[in-house]
C-alpha cells in the first residue's frame, strides 16, 4: 500500500480496530516511512490530549437540585398551591394586582361615556331597521286611537323616505343614527350594537302578532306606548326623529304625544336633544327635527325673514324657496324640498325646525348665500372633530345642520351679520 | 434507603412503577459522565450544569418510553447529546462561547509545579478550542470515542448511524483536530 492508503487506516490502527495482517502491514510501513510515522504520531497525540482532558466534577448539590425538580415533576403542585404559595410573597403581589386592576377599571369607567358615544355613532343600520319596523307596525298597534287613513299615509311616506335615506347612506359612508334611537334602545333594553337588531325588531312587534314571553311582554308594552306617538308625530317630510319613548304612564303619554305633535315639537328628551345637537340654539329644544340627526360639519341657525304677503285673500305666500328656485348648492332636490317645507312649518307654527342637508364641500359659501336670500344667518359654527374625520374628508361632502327659526314679529331687531360661535 | 448496588435496568423498572427515589441512584451513577460530555460539547461550566439538569429531568419525564432494548446509559447519552446540540446551536447564534480559565479545569495529576500547572491549563484550553471548532457531529464522535471511551457500536447506536460512518467521521475529526493543534505540536517538538 502507498502512503495515502496507509493514512486512511491510521485511525483504525490507533484504535486497534484492524485485523492482524492489516495491522502488521501498517506497522511495517510506519517503520519505513517517516512521513506516515509523523502523521501517526500526530494522531496519537491528538487522541491522548482529548482522552487526557480532566474530568470535571458537577457543581455541588447537583443531585439534590435534579431530584427536587424530578419530585416536583412527579407530584405537580395543585392549583391553589401554585396560585398562593408561598403566601408571604404571592398574597402581597396579588393584593397589589387587585388594587391596580380596580384603579384601572375606575379610570376606564370614567372614560366610558366618551367611548359609548363613539360606538353609538357607528350603528346606523340597526337604527334604521328598527325605525323602519316601528313605522311599519305603528298603525296596527294604534288602531282606534287616531284616524287610520292619515296614519297609514304618513307611515308609508315615512317608510319610503327612510328606505331612500338608508340607500343613500349605504352608498356614502357609515353615519351615526339619530341620538333618539339611543333613547329608544335604552328603554326597550336592547343592546346598542348591530347584532342586537333582531331583538330590537322583536321588541317593536305588535302584541297581537306575538304571544309574549316575559321579555317580549316588556318590550311590547314599550312598543304600545310608543306607537301612537310614532304614528301621529310623523310629519309629511323627512325621516322624523320624534320616536323617542319616554317611560311615562300610557294615558299621559298619549296626551303628551298628541299635544307635542300638534305643537310641532320634538318628543326627544332635553338630554337626548342636547346630545344629538350639542351646540344647537335653545330654540331648537322645542323645535321639529327634519332629516336624520347625524354629526354635522357645520351648523347654521337662520332666522326667517318676514313673509312676503302678496295676496291677503289666499293667505300668506312665502317667497320661492330653495326647491322652487333653481338652487345650485344642494346636491339633492329632495333636501331642498325638505328645507322649504321646514321653512313653511316654522313660519306657520312659530316653532323652530332643524334640517340636515348635504352639499359639496366647495358649495358651502354658495349655500350660505342662498340661505341669506331667505333668512338672516344668526349663528354659524363648525365641528372640529368632524373635520378631523378622514372618512368625512375623503367624501368631499359637507353635512350641514340648519336650524330654522321662525320670523320675529315686526319691529324686533334682527342681526344682519352672522356671528360665529 | 437507596440501593446503590442495583442495576440500571432495575432502577428504571422501579422508577417506571412510581418509585421516584430510585431515580436518584441513576442520577448519582451517571451525572459525572453526562456532565463532562455536555461540558466538553459546550465549553461552558454553567451552561453544562443547566443542560445536565435538563437532561436528567427530561429522562425522568420520558422514562416510561424507555423499553430496555438498549442500555440506560446509551439512552441517557442520546438525550444528553440532543440537549447539548440544541444548546450549542443557540449559544453559537447568541454569543461567542468561551473557555473557562478560572480554575474550573481540574488538573488530573495534581501538579504541584505552578509552571506545569499553567502549561496543563494552556494545553486543555487549546484542545477545548479545537473541539469547539469541529463540526458538532464530529465533535460528538470524538468525545464519545476518545473521552468517554465508548465502543464504536454504542456510538453508532447513540447517534443512530452505521458503524462505518462512525469510523470515517472519527478519522475526519481527528485529522481536523490534528490540523488545529499542529502549531502546538511543532512548538512542543522544538522545545523538546
């Protein structure tokens, strides 16, 4: 064998792992070849060095530590032992944790109203469904109390307008529902989120169509209380926000609702109105709300000018409104009509009216100018939060809340310049 | 009372029947070999202590899977090699391993000459560095064969490879060690 072949066997030779003949052959070669002999010496030295590495003792207490772990693994501590032992360490820690959690909970609870407001502004779908359902069922629940034909007509018209608005809302962006819905839900005991819609729908069904369970009995009673108002208070235009359910006794509620409708007043509680229109004028508290009370980019309060009387025999005739005149600022002719009808009602009833309209962002000044032809702009404000909303900005539309105040009696001073709040 | 004289297989049987104390016999019997193997594979005393502890705990937890087909020591070595390899990989990726020079090494011959003592330490450090520089598979074979003096067949069983593969890898590992330690050999020969 040559040196290369010999060197392949050197490791086995070192371990005495070769048969006698091969081992002798290698031994003879090593005595003759200094190169292979040196290679063999190096390998032997390596082996000697590795095997000569001193034994290292395990650390003291190694066995005890291992056995402690082994016994723990064999008998795992019970849950209460794991939770509370050792007592002197874990009890103070847990007590501290409880206190911290309580403080955190109190802090979060204090912030909750703001968060609830934020959540409630994101539930238009369920609110619309419930409102629609309420209007559908109102005539059957209120039969015999009011004139059926008028109620039916009003309900149908309202339903059509609700559907129309719902469609437009779906096309645009999720918008907040009227705050009055919050009142309805609070009374009916339903949850404010969207999945609770079926429950809310059940709650407004007529008692005649359902055999009430205890829960349904409660909700049916609430519906019964609400139905007359809903049906009577539906004005001929817009989606009404008059469906607020105040928990008052039945006869009083009926009378109250009739009186309120006759006076063109909203049945929203003062608190609800304040929440739905936080910066509206005091006059709005007793006014009619036309359109869906959504967060507005701008709010305008306008005082109608004295109506132009051109024919005493036929009664008052108002100057051409936004719908009759060719107005360019409003994106929807429907909203222009709403605005005109609200204006008429404000003039006729002497009560303030609130209308929500949508215009293109760059048409705001033109819209104000058009309003100024009809009325004096008494107050104007914008909502900073709304402007920060990315969705609102991207829509390139402005939501305007217009509060129409009835004309003042002759001689009363009317501010001519808008005052910004 | 621990029966130190009983065989591994009997201890294992008792542990499998729920006698936890019998496991202590096995720990005492094999802790030094396992600890040294792990220590030489990792090159770090503290890491070796931790890993050796894990090895025994792991062996206890899975002792019901031990069917007695191989020696308990072979089975235990296999667990030790696996744990050491895993730790070595994590150490390699996390930090540079180091060789302890603070007296951890035990001088086998109890040299009284301080110069000799220092020289021994230096040699051991070089050898450990050379082992660390080896491929992990090769280092395992060298340590099992040359340090632990385990037969080829058992090494093959522990690593689950053929005996021929063990031989060829051992040859390759020794060649690599020789290359790593060549400067030391030359210096030694010149000195002598």
